[in-house]
């Protein structure tokens, strides 16, 4: 097999495939952080997509970004994801836990 034919076999992922990978990553993050199944994590994301984030892919990108960027460690990531997923109820719980008002 020549180098040219080998090059032709290498597929570049399309945009939907990249979105699928990010959604899978976000499902895994949520499943671990909240001790739920990946299927339950997908249901959570589907329930919240469309509110602040128009698509499931955009929500997944946000979940991945929030989970991977906090400098204060996993507790901050968990608090941020709680705020993201549970909006006002999550903000009130986090605020109360920190001794502040939501």
C-alpha cells in the first residue's frame, strides 16, 4: 500500500462527530461528579439545553470548560456544575453552604 492510499484512509472527523465527542465527555464528567449513569447525565443535559445554551453540543462544551478550568480544584468544579444544572436551587444551596446569600 502506498503512502498516498494510506493517507486517503485517514478520516478527519466532521463537526457532528466532534460534537458527539464533547457530549460524551460532558456525560462522563456529570456522571462522575453526581454519581449518576451516563444515560441520566444525558437526560439532565437534554433537560437544560435550550434554556441558556441553544444546543446540546453548546451545553456540553460549557460543561467540559467549567469542569476543566477551575484553579481551586474539584470542589469548585462541582459547585459550578451545580449552579449550571440546577440554576436558582443550586445557587441557593451553594450560597448557604458558603455562608452567603444566593
